[in-house]
C-alpha cells in the first residue's frame, strides 16, 4: 500500500482549515445548507484554540471573504482572546472587510476591543478597519485615540478621521 507523505500536525490543521473554507464556499451557493454552514463555522472556531499561530491566522485571514453574522462571532473571539497580536491585527482587519457602514456590532467590537488593545499594531488596524467601514458615528472614538502614546496609532486615527469626513462631505455634495 502506497501512502502520501506524512503531514506534520501543523500541516494537517492548515489542510483542515482549507477544507472547511472550501466546503463553506460550496454550501453558501446552496440555500438549503444553512445548518451545515453553522456547523462549519463552529468547526473553524475550534481551530482558534490551536496552539499553532499560523493555523489561527489562516482561519481569521480566510474568514474575511465571508460576510456572515457567524463570521463576525469568529472574528470577535479572535480579537478578544488570541494571544498573538498578529492574529488580533488580522481579526481587526477582517472585521473591516466584512462589515459595512451602519454595522453597529462590528463598530462596537472595533471601538471597544480593537482600539483599546494592548498592542499598537492592533489599535492601528482597528482604526483602519473603522475607516474602511466609514461610519461617522466612530469619529468620537477615533478622536479619543489621538492621545495614544504610539505615533502609528495617532496617524492611523488621523487618516481614518480625515477619510470618513472627506467621504461624508463628498457624498452630501449635490455634484
């Protein structure tokens, strides 16, 4: 019996994450498969407790392609709990990608959790994600971060504030 090359535990987990997302993509095209979608997202959430940072990062990174309420749960969990600032940074970024203006849940997660994270790269990415969402209700939270001790966070908040105000002014223009 011929078998393929042995996979390390990390490769096995990464392969399993890929398989979950591939199945999720197929299921989203099938309206009768809602229960399976929830099951797959729960399985993906289990990978967020992996000891392997690359696996957790992959889950969060791939999740940004799916605009589903349960994906927001997964991203919130990663942003609140992951020990790696790289994974939390990616979770903040993904929240900005899957959310739209008016998404109060994502805005709340990013303002309360992301902007107050201990890591400046996570606070920076939370500001950029809020800019991406583009909702003017975040302006007071971004202005509070202008006093952040890290210059990257301050500049990110300045950029986000300017960008949101620019869009607000231009979208209200009668041109």
